[in-house]
C-alpha cells in the first residue's frame, strides 16, 4: 500500500489483486493473510457465527482475541493500522469482504448435498484439533452454530450412493459428508428423534437393497444431537452404534446410539474376543454349509418375530420346516428355545456374531482407533 497512490490505476491494482485470489480458490485464511501483506498492517475478519481470523503485517497468524464489534456486514473486516488511514484502505476492505464471501460460498454455504470440503469436515470431526480451528471450519462450511448437529457413520462399498440415499431420506436437512477410511461420516442439522431417524433409514435401506440382492447396501450408526463444536463426540457415538448395525437379513441396517443403553457395554469387547467366543465360533461353523446357513437365518428370524408361525410366514416356508431347523440348532448348541434364558442366549450370540462380522469389515481402516 505504501507504493500505491489514490489514482484509478492503484484502485484497479487492488481489485486485480483480490480477483486473482478469488480465481485461485484461496480459502479465508489465505485471503486475510494476503490482505495483511498488501495493507502492511494487521488485518482481521469476523463472522456473525463468531469465527475470527487475524494476520499481522508479515503474514503471521494472530490470536483471535479482540473487542467485539457489531457485525454490520458478514463478515466484518478491519485494518489495525497504527498511523493515519491510507487513501485506498476503504477499497481494500471492500474487496477483502467480497473475496471472503466468494470463498465462503465456494467452501460450503450452498444448500443441499455436498461431497466436498473434506479437510474442513475432518477438522470439525477431530477431537485432536484446536477448538478455535473447529470454530473456523464450522463458519467456512456454512453450518449454523446455533443449531445442534448429529453425525452418522456409514459403511458402504459405494459411499456416494449411500450418502445420496441418506440425503433423500433426510430431505430438507443440511447434509455434508467426508470419507474416513472405508467409512463415510455424514453431518446433519435436524430436529428428528434419533430412533425415528434410525427407523426411516432402516426402511429406506431395506427398500433400496432387499435381501435378495447380493449387494446388501450400507449400514449406519447414528450419533446423538450435540453442539456443533462437540461433533467429535457424536462421531464417536456413531461409530459405536455402527458396531451394532448389520447388513445381514434380519439385522438393523441403522442403529441409534441413544437406543443402545446397556448394550453399549458389548462395544467394549475387543474384536479378537468377539471372534474367539465359543458360541459364536460354533454358530459360524454351522453357517459355513448351505443347510447350516438356512438354519442360522431361521434362528435370526425366530429371534426377531418370536413365534414359529410368524417366522414361517416371513420365510415363506411351512412352520414344521422352521421347527425342524430350530430343533437341529438346539441339539448342536445345547439350547432349549422354550427356555427364556436360552432364548436370550441365542439372541445375544447372534448379536455378537453380527458385531464381529461388521467389525471385521471395518477394522481394516482403523476407524475405531484414536485418530478420530
């Protein structure tokens, strides 16, 4: 700025400077830093959501503490110049504000489904990031900090189709997504009850991916609604709930963390312990043959529907066939399914088996590790 006058050529140079920043897809930090270098003094920007970015005259980041001013324009921008105001300071501030608005619109304030902005979403989800960095990422993504957010953990061979299915089911809600290993994290800002959302998603997935298809589709863990700045907590909850979801024929495709209650204790069990459980190993051995697989599927249906005739109707077989399959399993497992304790044992073993199968598929990406 010290080399610029107040003539029209100098004005055009400032406009061109910020236009080049806009065309380069620079983010908000880059734009504010570039403005500080041009102004040769500290420059700041503050959004109505509370996000503040400041850089000094040499391009170094400054802390975000500053006396609050009314945000008359969003974002509100300022120069922290010690001396007299320069002739073109107002032009610089006008172009800075315009360029920041362009950057924000490009980063995530558009309506509807977006599959981009992965770096910003990862900052929002990670509990290893500084809170001020999460606040900044929330603002750049266009998330409303006054509304609660929930995170979904989605497992699917086709993350795009899975997120599109969720977006259709959650019509009218803000949806953002990012791939994390072989999971997809989906952020929602909605007011739906967790169990209602789980029921809606389960029905939508079953409808789109019936059991007759080789591709059973995604399964989903649903975190609780939390403050937007506590998204890492909801993300952890969603991954916990995902361990109880399943793409097996009679498993729940979508499970809400809030519904787990005491079942969450099972999530403390390491994968190796699940795989080495004696009863799970015996059920897996039985299911290894075609006939045994039918028997295990029949047991799953019986544990869901609760009676021979209802199970037979759902499986489209005679109730005597159901009785014969269950009798053979009772002999193999040493159970009596008329006994309440043994019925509970069968349900528990099938649940642990589903958890083991799901966890085996998810473990490769270490999505349950400490990174998120």
